C-alpha cells in the first residue's frame, strides 16, 4: 500500500497559472504581506476526506472583489463600491466561492491526500478560533495578486501541516 502524502504549499507560479487559465487575463503574482483576519478578509477552508483542515486561502476584500469581477465579468465600479462599503454582495460571494473551489486543485495531485473546499467565510464574518489560529501558521505563502483590468490585493495560503 502506498502512503498518501499531505498537500504541499503551492508556488506563486501555481497561483498565477491557475488564475490566468481561469480568467483568460494576465495575472501578476509577487511577494506580499500576510492578510490579517482583522481587515475584513475572506477565508476559504479546505479539508481532506477525514474532514481535517488541510489549507486556508485568506484574501483581503479587494482581491476577493477583483477575483469575483474577473470570473463573472462584473464592472469594476460596482466592485469598488462594495469594497468601499466593506461588504461583498451575494453575487460577488458566489463568484469568489467558485474561484476558491477551483483553487482546491492546487492542493491535489498524484499521491497527495485529496483536499476540497469545505467553507468560505465572507469578509467580516466571524471565523472559528481554530481557523483563526491556523491563519497565523508559518507554513504559508503571502502574495500580492494583480488581475489585469481590475486591480491588486493580498492573498495568503496557509497549510495545516
């Protein structure tokens, strides 16, 4: 029997390639600062088949809005209004959900324990303590992501192991 390995931290290139293929737009990914849960972040939680948390994607509200816009071809002005109000609308959250659901593919591969999206916490929504604690873990990558035609924002990917 072959041992199943835990998911590994994706590279900036993995993130860029995934987003560019999803949106059909240029995406620039560079080193960035960690996303704070205190700054109205969206938090995607990924789990393995045993329901153990494997990874988090933490997006600041700006990046969450730009990803929603790029996927659903939404006008930038409405997204800017949502950012200014500090709350994404249900239509935006549905599009963000689709992006982070597809992003689960970055945590899967041959011989790796399968991860899937468990839940997306909306910007400003209360996050359970264990998830908040994991968001501060060190096995992570912090990125600045710029989506052509929309703008830039921050993304932190944190692995549970």
